[in-house]
C-alpha cells in the first residue's frame, strides 16, 4: 500500500534518541553513560564498540558521548566496572592492580562559576563544612566499608588539567595474611562534569609513574561538542 502523503516514516528508537540528543544535549549530559546506552537498547554486556564509544588495540578508549579519550595500559583486562558512572576499568587480575575512569555530570546548581576554581582543596572544603578530608573518610566507610589510613590531599597540574589528589591505604587479607592496598584518586571538575581517575594497587606494586603516564595522555573536550560516530 502506498504511503499517505500525511503519514510520517517511523524512526527507530536509536534514531529518535540521537535526534533528541542533538536537540537538547544539556539534558542528555545529565544522564550517566550507562543509562544512556540502556535507553538506546545497547546491552552493557556488549563490547565497547558502538556508535558512542570505541576500544582500540592497546586499550585506547574513546567516548564520543563525553568527548574524551584515555590510553590505559596495554594487555590489561578491560570492562565497564560496577559503578553507574564508570566508563571503563582496566585491571591485572593476578596482581590486584586497577585503574578506572568515572565521569559524572553535575547538577546545574553546582555549575562552575566565574572566578572559582573547583579543582582546589579550599573549594572542596567549602562544600563540605570546611573538612573535605573527613567527608571522604566517612563516605568510604559508609559506602565501601573501608577503614582508611594515612589519607592525604594534594593538588597537582598534569598537562593543562588541575587535579585534586586523594591518596590513602587500607588493610586487606589474603589467606589470613594482612597486606595494604594503596589508592590514589585524581579528580578534575570541568564543563559542569566531574572526571575521576582512580588507581589502586597492593602497596608493594604501587607505581606512581604508571598512573601519571595515563593521566598525561588523558584528553577531554567540552561534552556539549561530543557526537556519535554516525
């Protein structure tokens, strides 16, 4: 039967989402990437190869939704991690070494204001009753059951990006033998988005140069300029 001149072709769910994304990118950037994939009908169990992300040989990961790339260590195992906001996790199963990238859109009320650098300890303190360190300890204890030791805060500039660095250790056990895991988390707020790259390792394997090499190759542009590969 011929199509009526008044009827409109039915678009696929993916085409509808893509059109809406272009019309109102700010709205979609308030959604986690995993929720976005689910809305498109892309299973989270699928490979990281679709119109919105790609994982190249050597573990170079590109995400077109958030307009970023991260070059993770070659030959490490990769997956999507367990957090809603984790884009990619790379790890060595036999050593317990892990690096993961979390990206979380911020609510409009937390948007960066002129004259305020959100990537400073002073600014984070101002958001947590003057004590960001205690707030982090409480969060790790209540959400992860982690009793942290030797937690430290610092600020560092890597390339063009400034990060607040949170480092700490916590005790774990292997066959009743205690050992310490060490974690360093690098957080940067830009484009009304929080980027967090975390590195965890048994303290005897911990290699600062490893995570710095990843951070030096981490590239992020304004997510509003992102697009799919279509």
